[in-house]
């Protein structure tokens, strides 16, 4: 995961209110995720198996209000892996939209 980054977005009413990108140091995605939460000034959301599966399969996932134990002023937090140079962008099954 050389030069990989984690992109976080705060979403409200289908609009990006805030966006941050964090470098993933030494393949430590967890530390990058915690840094995004710190920059957005939100607690770390509850991590469910669904989030792990989505992130492993698609390189992205989201957390909605029910994944936080404190109230949040937005609808969801999305995170997405931005691979470094020479790394595949998507590792899941191919869809017709990928070739469009």
C-alpha cells in the first residue's frame, strides 16, 4: 500500500459538506481512519462486519447515524481507499459500468 490514501467525506442531503484525505503510513488503515475521525471531530463509529466486508470488497464503506453512539450533525461518513501508483483500483467483481 505504498502511497495509498484514505478519503473521508461527510455527507448531508446527498452533498459533500466536508472532505479530507489522509496518507496510510505503513499499511495502517486503522490509524488513518482514526486521523480522519479526529479531523472531522467525530467519535470513531461502531465497526460492524458489514463495514469490513464492503471495505475489503469495494475499497469503500459508509457509516450512518445509527453507527455513532453520540448525535452527529450529518447523515453519513463515507470512507474510500485511494490506491497508490501501480496498485489495482478495484479488486471485486467487474461490472459493465467499469468499462463505460
